[in-house]
C-alpha cells in the first residue's frame, strides 16, 4: 500500500491499484464524481461511510494533481 497524499492510498489489491480513501475501498474518482454531480458532502458521507475529512483528502489529491504537485500513482501489480 502506498500513501499518495494524507488520507489517499493505492493498493494493488484494491480497485486495481487506483487511489482510494485510506481504510476503505472507496475510489477517489467516485467521491469526485459525486461532487461534480452535485451530491452534498453530507450525502456522500451517508452513502459511502466516509468522513468530511476523507472528502477533503480526495479534493486535496485532485488539487495536487492539477497543480503538478502529485503524480498519478497506482500500486504496482505483481
């Protein structure tokens, strides 16, 4: 398991190594997609069993990607 940014990890055994919320199997892309679709933080928390801090971690990861301060990383497949 690789922690990409605080709260976001990639593990080759979870969702093919795509970034997920740490301690869950919830992909970052699912959280971001829900936000883009107009889902509120409260609805995401209830739907996916994550916290507001987890949502902020997903947003932080996205910000770092678009600003060039983070790389798209997936856990290595063996």
